[in-house]
C-alpha cells in the first residue's frame, strides 16, 4: 500500500518572528500564533502545521455529511470506537488570526481492519463503497465537525487520518492544503487492544517507523479526550492564504 509524497513547509519560531516582524503582544511558540484583542480578550489560536502527502486513497466523493461512519450505498455502519473530530480553521493575515468560514474540509481514513472504501488495492477491492469519507463546510467559528471511528492500521503506516482543505481565494482561484493527523502510540495501543481492532493483530509500524510521520508528524498529533461512548478531539489549523 504505497502512501508517500512531499512534505509542506512549517514555519519555525525564528521564521514566524521574521514573517510577523516580532510584533509585541504576539505569542509565538511551537508554531502557535496568538494575539490578544485591545480589551485583552483572547482571539482564536492559529497553529501552523506542515502539509503531507494526499496518498493514493483520496476519492473526491462530494459526500456532504458530518457522520461519515456509514456506507451511503448499503447503509452499513463501520464498527469501531466513536471519534468526534472538530477541525478548527483560522486564516493568518496581517498579524491577525480569524476564523476561516466556508472552507471545504474533507477527511478520510481506513476502517478498524485497515481497509479504505471505493478503491481497488492488492489487498482488497471496495469499489462503489463510500464508508469513512465525507466533507463539511466550516461555520462562523471556522469549525467543521465530524463523527467517525478511531482508525485501524495497515502495513507500513502508523495510525492516521487524512485531511484536505479547499477554499476560494479572491483572484487566486482555489487554495488547497492537504495533510494527515496522528495519535500518540500509547493511545492507539489502548484503543487497538479491544474489538474490532484486536482482530487485525499487532500493528507493524509505530509513529517513528513511518517515513511519512517522520517528516513533520510530531506537529500533526492530536490528543483525544474521553467523550460519551468514545473520544473527542480538536485539530486546530492556521492557514496563510494568498493575499487578497
């Protein structure tokens, strides 16, 4: 299962200071940019993250839905630990960090047994199935919310979720950002120790064994917390779009 490609650019602390002029009242640490408002109230946080490969399993299904667990063709719901995932987008522009409204956010990933939908692979053929895929448009807070399951694994890759952001830019066409989201190994181990993941056996690659993860994956880890019957997590992302 090939899943490789280029790595995007992540601003270092020094680069961020140079870009924003080291302005007073900015907090720049580990790629996080924040600026308080005039009254001292906090504004949205921007977390600059690297791009990573789209991989071979992106299919532009145009499935506008928040609950991506089911196959709209058969109605079957994929088994797995529920994961409520919020993608929080911000636009970084002229020393400001504002919610990015109306952006299309796609996510897709494999099921508990390491299988993707609507693709033909040496290990499986799921053409025509559309489980664990979908997109949302960000709301006035810049948020796109999904309900999915915690991913399984497949040979050569650590546990991950793919993400693609597309948004219109005045006079510049469409801006696109593609990357992946990861989890701490210990957390993945706990989830995978129970059915239905247990049937897949012990995974062949942990984070540092994955060559794609090693190119920026530490900046793409999310930390789920216990929520209802499963987990909830937020993936904050600041984007530097072309100037208007």
